[in-house]
């Protein structure tokens, strides 16, 4: 059983399945999950993942904090956690984190990770990117965050969207270092670990 505790933030950007996959994989590892979701995230979960997706996500969490509860335990650096993943991370949440607004529990918890020099992984979701988006990504990177856009690993030859989502979520978890690697890995001579190497035709 893992002794780790991870904060999972789910913002309202498209890509709600990423948050669900992160939660499932962390739960499978026995990691405690402190979940905080934006109001827009609940709607995105409904639109993209179905009517029971929000309840499923909450069921995977150890604790679910209201985004308005600035007094929650994860708002303080005195509470030890192993890091935070925001999956997906909206451009609004990115901007708030980049500029230290701390205007809700999700952005406050992210700022705590930065000030405590803990891992903060942001699955930023938008395309195309404006100059403001790029500058905010640069700012959070300079502050110590890791920006992980949900880009498919085509070299692993995914067979479905679920493969892509699972791999990206696994990479985010691996960046926290809370367990042995969970994402599929590239091996020598172009062979993929666990891959059947089915050719992709365009």
C-alpha cells in the first residue's frame, strides 16, 4: 500500500477523461487522493464522460474538497503531500496559478506546491495557443511547475482514445515519482514495452 497523498485538481477545460484516468490509476496504486474540482469541471465531466462521471470521480477520491473552501487542509503547506496534478488544466486556472491569485482552493493548492517546492503537473488543454497562454506556461515553468500538454504518444501506436488517455494520465503520475513507472515506455531499437506494434495507416 502506498503511503503517498496526492492532490488532484480538475478544471473545466475539455479533457475531463484525463482527470478520471489519473484518479483511477492513483487509486489502483493505493495513493490517497485529495480531489478539488471547479464548477465548470462538473459540467465538462457530464458532457464528455456521462451522467455518472462526477460521482465516479468523487468515489475514487479519499477526500473531496469544495473549491470555495480556502480553509481546507490542502490550502496549507504544513500538510505534507507528494504533489499535485491538475488534469485537465484550463487556461483560466493556468493564468491564476501563474500570477499567484490563489482565488479558490484549486489555485491555492497549486500555489502551495510551488512555495513548498513540491511537484506540480499541469495538463494544460487549449489549441491553438495565444501569446498569453505561452507566457503563462513559461511563468509557471520558471516557478517550478511541469507543463504537460495532453499530446498523444503516437509511437506507442494507440488503438483507441482510451489508450491515449491512460498513457497521458500515467505520464503525469510518473512525473510525481510516487510509484514505479505506470505509463508504457519506449524500449530499445524502436520496440515499445508491452506493445504489439500494429502499424498505423493514414
